[in-house]
């Protein structure tokens, strides 16, 4: 693929994917010594694909983009593209300042990615003009369609949204702020066909609320370790089975979030630990993240066992 389809074609495929499954953010597999494990990654991606995601987003936050060098990044994206084999869109993470983001974008294009997720820039706060210019600079240096991720120090106003939506290869926004007042105004300001999806941490917790402002699609970190739970929740939400949604939220997702909030970085390291508990060869997290404390790992195992039992699966 590598940039041949138009941004509109990629947006259409993503929209279709969002309607049929969660957006999956694969983990990046490492050996115990911290080196990249390509075989573990390939097996992990293949297992995610078998569970029917709407799209794959390698080398993003859950995939520890911030800890990868350029050659590791190339390998991660290339393996994901090879495994996907055109069945679902592959949207690779890119980030830091626009100049470095453009370097990663070129690698993603060469590796065959369909699109990019532009992660929040590094460190500094910036005015709205600067946020728009950051995307304009990146978009001018890649033919790949771009989904902008607003989170942390990146939060778009309506005028900025209109400006970035005019960039030919910017096709959507992933929202991680959960400010539904702001998000509603952004969706109303956007042109027809512009994509939005819920990218909050453990997005299922807020999926119903996002849907009320016209943003039903969401990313799922849980899909990285328990696609049975993620799939059951997605199906129940889509079919309006409120009792099932409530039960999964009450008995799995809310306790998972409470466990996630015990330590910084658990939004990734707990997910990776849970994948290891399921037999996935994904290895440890890289610094500055740390693997869960033993007591937290024991609680995670108990919660995961109970969550899988809810959907008729086992550890």
C-alpha cells in the first residue's frame, strides 16, 4: 500500500473498520534483555488479527513508540503490515517534533503503513497556531493520511480543527481528553466524513458517553490481552445490551481502571503483564516504564481470570 490509496480511501476503510470492531493497539514485544523480539511481535499481531479488529495501530502509546529507535520502529511497522496483508488498515504512530515525526513517517511509508497517528509533540505547551503548524509541517512531508491525537498538551479549538481539516491528508482526530463539551464542538465544526474516535485510557469506560456526542468508535487496550472481553463489550454496546455493558463495566473495566491508577505507567505495563499472563510472548516494558509490583500482578491475575469468566473464556 505505502501511500498509494487516497486519504479518502483510507478514511473510508477506517470508518468501515470502526463500525465492525475495536481499534487495536498492539504491544511491542521485547526479549528479557530489552532487545526487540520480532518473532514475539509477529505472533502477537497475528493473534490480534484473529480477533477481528477494525484496524491495527502499531508503535503507538501502547506499543511504546517513545522507546523505539528508527530501525526497531521500521521492523515493528513492517511486521504488522506483513501480518495484516491488507485485511485491515495499519496506522503507525509517529511523534516528537514535526521534523523527527517526518523521519518516522518516511519509515512508515517505506514499511507499507496505510496512515499515521500523530502523537502529541514533546514537552512544550504551544498556542493553537503552533498546533496547527505542527500538523501542516508533518503533512507536507508525507503522502500518508494522518490522524491527529489530541491529548496532554495538545487540545484543538474549533478554529484550529477547521484549519487542520483543510489539510488534504489529515483525515481525523483521536481524542484523549474526554472533554465532551469541547469534543461536541469539534465534531460540529468538522467537515462531513472527518473521523473522530475515543482514545481515552481504557476507552470502554467512557464509550457510552462519547457515543452521545457522535463518537462511537474507540481504541481498546484490553484487546491487546483479552480480545474476548473487548469483543463482548463492543458487541453488547453495539446491540444496546445495557445489562451486559453494565456488568462488564462493573465487574471488569472499573476494577481494571482502579488497578491501573495505582502507579504511573500502568496503562501500558499492566496491559503487557496481562498479555504475558495469557501466554503472549511480549516481554517486559522498557524504561522509563516498570513492570507491575508483585502484589499488583497478583490482583491483575485474579481480575483477568474473573473477567474472562464473565465472557465464557479462561486464562
